[in-house]
């Protein structure tokens, strides 16, 4: 078992370069299934969710060549299967984008029910409602979602989303690219990675308008040719390093970012008394004084992102006073609070609201990364805490953060990975 060991309590200094956006990459890789010919994709983050998706595409018959660490040539011309292998696909959330992409490509898809972080119930009814409106028949067989289009071709439809869903917006866009006629998605999500996916698809010949607004129109095309595309920087990875500088203090330059995507995070940190200097493609985050308490509510973009909720939670745990953090996207995204309490934080959770009474310091302790962003928050807490923090279940973090140890070291965090023997299971006692 590998753990992160952090010796914390020192202000941070240094520079970090942000990788390509995870949640854009996990949509753009399946989108390559719609392209007839090779596409070169640049700025792909090296994370385990991406490795899994590349393996799935290869199993389906895609030809994938590595150009360099972050660039791949992907050619799906010879993809021969619409059945996604269970062992690879059931662990990650983004495998559900294979439904939209395969339906758009060949009118058939068999994909396991998706996995991903555990935040309570994660329905996909809006995705399925969209596919059905476009003519697909869908049922659930032995853990697989089986979809097919009688006649082979999806047709455009008007789809009104009951809730704002990133995944459903992306999945319907994928399915609609090669459908017959126009698809209109109303009440669409507006996250930067939705715009990035639309830009990728358009650069390959799709006809998508309105991405980044709440009405997206997709006019189906017959053919999408290859090309090359570079993925945007990761908004949440950047926000995570900004929060690290805010929680531990010091001065950190966060490079290769799109500052506009970070406005919601920057605004909250400034309200807390953190200085943020905005450059063309970098931010300098500086904190010397105390953190002020603030209220935070997570919302779809351009609101404060739920994927930054645990990281800002660490800052609130150290602020001088009482803050209220309201989660409005997921039912159960406060599991990390118990870990922060082990470090001395004073937090009360009631359903989807957490009240933080800031403490003067956190103290290092053995804690667990309960999911991807909670794991990132635990690293920030370890960096800010006095003493040694030992973080287990780090595979969650590696799903979505490229070289987190190297990058954290680059800004002055004393972090290393250490192997421990796996715990031995106690034999069952008789009686
Ligand atoms: N929802 C439904 N029905 C649906 C789809 C969603 O009720 O068919 C609900 C969800 O239960 C949730 C809300 O709508 O309450 C929003 O869910 P959304 O579909 O937007 O989430 P997602 O697409 O499953 C993506 C990211 C998550 C991020 C959310 C919200 C990917 C692969 N995942 O999930 O990212 O939290 O959007 O921004 O893009 C992460 O990166 O750590 C992560 C969890």
C-alpha cells in the first residue's frame, strides 16, 4: 500500500504548471470515435482515468500512437466493436461518454453502468432521456446499458434538461454530431470543458453552436475528418494549487491557466484576504495575513465549482471565524470532513450544509483520500498542518492529478510517497 507522507506547516513558494483538463480529456477521447481518420490530440493529462479510456479505445479497435508525453495520434477508422469491456469501463464515470459516441458512430452501444467518485446516487436519466428522444432504444442488461437505434441513424430532437448536467450535455452533443437534422439542448451546462469539447468536434467537422450558453444547437453532419487539437488547461487542478497557497500561506505562481475560467475561485480567495495577481496565462497567489471566514455555495459554471468544494473547505477550516459551505450539486460530498476533524478541524455537517468554525492550526494525522477532490484537499491540509500527515487511498488522487507529488514539491510542499506492507486480515474468531 502506497501513501503520501507530508511534513507540513511551512509557507509555500514556487511555480506550478497546470496540465490539460481531465474532464475535457475524458470527453474528447471518446469523441475521437466520431472522427473518420486520424486525429492528433495535444495537452492530454497523464492520469489514470485517461490511461483507462485509451485502453478501452484500443480494445474497441482504435489505433493509438504516442507522439510525446502529452500528445497522442488516435485513429478510430478500424473500430470494430460497440461492446465496451466491463473490467476496464465500470470503474470510471466518463465511460458513459462511450454511449453517446458509439451511438453517434454506429447506432449501437453496450457500456457498463459507470463508476467514479461516491457522492451518493448519481443517476443518468437525463442522458438516457436525450438518447431516447433521438430514437434510441435502451435497456439495462446484466450491469450493461445496451442502446441501439432501429434503422441505424439517430435523428435530431429538441431536448430540455430537467437539471443542469455536465455529463448529459456532453453525451447528447456526442450523439447529435452525426444525427439526421438538428438537435437543440436547452438548459445545457456551460462548463469550460463543454466549450472545449465543442471546439474539438467543430475542428473535426461537426456543426455545434452555442456551447458555453444554456442553449446548444447541433446540426448533424455526414462526415467528420481528422485534424489536430490541444486540450485546455485544467480549471480544477489550477484551483487546487491556488487553494494550497491560500491554506498554507506563501506565494505560488500557477502557470498555463485561462484566468477567466478561475474567476469564481479567485473571487472567493480574494474575499478571504488572499492576494491574486492575474497575468495573461498565469496567476500569482499570495497570502501573508490571516484567512477571513466566508460563505461558499457550489453551483454549475460560472458559479463556484463543486469539484473545488473540499479544497476550499480546508481554507475555511483555518479561517478566523465561522464560514458556511453549502453543496448544491451532490448529496454526499462532505465525507472528507471526518478526516479534517482528525486533524483538529471544527466542522458540523447537516445534510448539504457544513458550518466551519476556523481553528488556529491543523495537526498532522493519518487520514484517507475518500475520493479524488477529497484526496487533493487532504494534501492541502497536510501541507498546512503542523507535523506529519500520512494519506492513504491515494489511487483516488492519481485518477485526476498529473504528477501531484512532483508539482506539490515544486511549490515547496515536503511530500513523498512511501510503500507500506498491505494490512493483514485478522482470521475470523470462532464462537
Ligand atoms: N443528475 C441527474 N440526472 C442525470 C445526470 C445528473 O439527476 O442524468 C444530477 C446529479 O445527480 C447531480 C447533478 O445532476 O446532482 C449534476 O451532475 P452532472 O451530470 O453535472 O455531473 P457528472 O457529469 O456526472 C461531472 C464531472 C464531475 C463534477 C460534475 C459537476 C466528469 C467526468 N465529471 O460529473 O467531476 O463534479 O460534473 O460539475 O466530467 C471530478 O472531476 O472530481 C468530478 C466528480
